[in-house]
């Protein structure tokens, strides 16, 4: 597919056009294919820079939220009550919610493909395998904040929703044949109602290359530079890695320059754009250098849950045995039902259960408390009970 079957429509970029789009989609029928394009890797924010919709009787709409201050709430009543069809919905629901659009029902084609046991669940491979069509691809990682948007990008965006409802119908039929449609409905609802993830306690620890540093003072420099970069990136709405790469932060932390001149001699920092910010970056270094030892970060991150699995045999051999038995049981049922083990049960929940089994032996209640869906509780409880009790 090189172009939309109905041709490429104009981009909706003002209120009058948005209201006409709302009328068209309210008059349409059936599920609504939905997609959104962000500018990840280019912008700090994760806002939607283009929203794509398609519905039987309404056709395809390409909507630019930016001229409308990212407020598409006037469109919401036209979409309410209909099932939304998205691919990898958890990537788009947050930015759609920022525009005032939230689904009342959801079908996720990527998640459906996983539950159906299909080997490749990207949109292109699924469309090719199940519909016999090849999508024109190539702009998913583009800078969608660019204006005006090139025509070939708009074609790509329109094709992302062109056959999404058809794909949904085929996947729903496949799941029904496998007896997994109810599983899928529960998973879709969990995605729809999940909400945003909680903020990380120490997000600076995700700096690439941090493992090279083992001294608290060096880690304090990483933290200070990361936080300074994050502030600047947010102010300028630029992706943090484009403000200052992780490699430069690690280099500065490892060498700990004692003056602005020393800092400006380091790779990256000697560049023209960074030299203008030398005093800003060195201010962060100076703050880290002035910290009392008690204020320095720990070498190891704060513990949240069980220790790394590799340490279990020494720390608690029984827990290691429980985990081995539980993993084997989950892997066996995953192979039997053609479902990836990570979709049968969150790996973190399985580790927590094996490290600290429920004191009352109620595995089903522990699974529910950990966020497992009813189908997972019903399927896995009989398998996990003997694994968790054998070495308690």
C-alpha cells in the first residue's frame, strides 16, 4: 500500500475543520482506528504532533493539535462509546489524553498479536501476515514537530490507520478460535485504565554508561549534570540527549574538571554550542563538589523489591528453587497456550512472589494484589501453588 485508498485528505488544523470532523465521525459506524505521532528523540515533551483517525462512513482524518493548543476536546463526544483500535496503545494513550481524548473501550492490535502467539507483532508484519498487504513505512522516528509536514510523512501517517480495523477483526477472530478473546478483553481494559506510570525515584541512574562509575562523588556529578540538563531540556522543549549526550555526562563525572577551562577541553564540551553553556554546566559540577559525604548518592540504587536474581542462590537458596520451579511452570503453560511468558505474568510480580510467598498460602489473592488479571489468576494459581509451597 503506497497511498490511502480514498486519497490523502488535508490536515485538520483549525476549529471549524475540527467541528466538521467531529460531525463526520459521529455519523460514522463501528470501531475507530486511532494513532498519534510524537517527536521522541527531538522534543522533551511527549505531546502528540499529529492524530490520525479512521472510521467506516467517515474516512480518514489527519489532525494537527498544535495550532489548536493541543486541545481536541470538541472531538471527544463524537468518539465516545465507540471502541478505539490502536497498535501498542500504551505508547499513545497518554499523549492522546493530553489533547482531551480518552477511549471508553479499547482493542490493541499489538497486544492481540502477542496473545495469539504470532511471532512478529509490529504493525507492518501483522498486516502482511494476516491481510496480505505491505505498508509503506519509514517515518516512525521522524521529527513530527516539523512544520509543514511533508506529504510523504502524511501518507505514512494515514496508512497507519488505513487497515487497522480490518486487522482488528482478523485478530479478534483468531483469538476467539483459540479461546483467548476474554483474556484479550481483560488485557485491553487493563491498558485502558492503567494511567501514567509513577515517576522514577532516581531517574538519573538511567544515564547510559553509569556502570563505569563506582565512586559516590562521581555519581553526584552525574546526578547534578543530569538534573541541570533536564531543566534546560524542559525549558527549550528539546530531547535531553540533544542538549547534552549521556557520554559527555559520564566523561565529566569520570574526570571531575576543577575549572571551567578544564571542562571546556573535554570532548563535546569543547563544541561551539556547549562552550556557551560552560558556566551553566560547571555550576552543576561545583554543586556536586560541595556536597557533604552524607549527601552523596549511594553506589547501589535504593532497593525496591527482591535483590538481583543472580544473588538468590547465596542469599536464599529456597527462594532460588521456588523461582526456578515457577519459571518452568509458566514457561510450560506459555508454550502450551502459545503466549509469551511476559504476557502470562509480569516477571517482576513472579520474582516478588517467589522471594516472599504469601504467608497465608493464598496465591490467588497475592496475584490479584500484584495486578494480575482474572484470567491469569485462574490459569496460573494451580501451577504456582506447588512451586511456591514446595520450598517455603
